[in-house]
């Protein structure tokens, strides 16, 4: 029912926040190796805020926040752009 759906949203938000927090740690390690990871970090942070944040709000607050479901995909796009930017930076470093 409704409680199961809210729990599923919360679990998804927490899982993706964890993955991308680890991605931020990886970006920090790569930054120490002179990789430019500002774009990666910004994309991951925006993704965590929009994707996970809106799912947390939908799961924990009231039904008034269901409109945030439209924000979730924007956060997902930010995650994808962050991973693409990270791969690009690694590829550029490998190529040089």
C-alpha cells in the first residue's frame, strides 16, 4: 500500500545517495591526482539534492509533495552527467 511505496522511495533515495557519496569520494581522490573534477562534484551534489532529496520529501512528508516526483528525473540526469564527466576526465588523463 501507501506505506510500502513510501518505504521504497526512501530506500531508493538512500541507496543512490550512498552510491554518489562514494562517487564524490572517488572524485576527491582523483582531484588529488590533478584531475579536474569540479563538474563531476557539482553534478553528483545536484543529483543527490534533486534525486534523493525529492524522494526523501515524498516519502517522509505529506502527499502535498507528490509534485516532487517530476524533479527526480532531473536529479537522475545530473547523476548520469557526473559519471560521464568523470569518465571523460579519466580518459583525458589516460590519453595524455
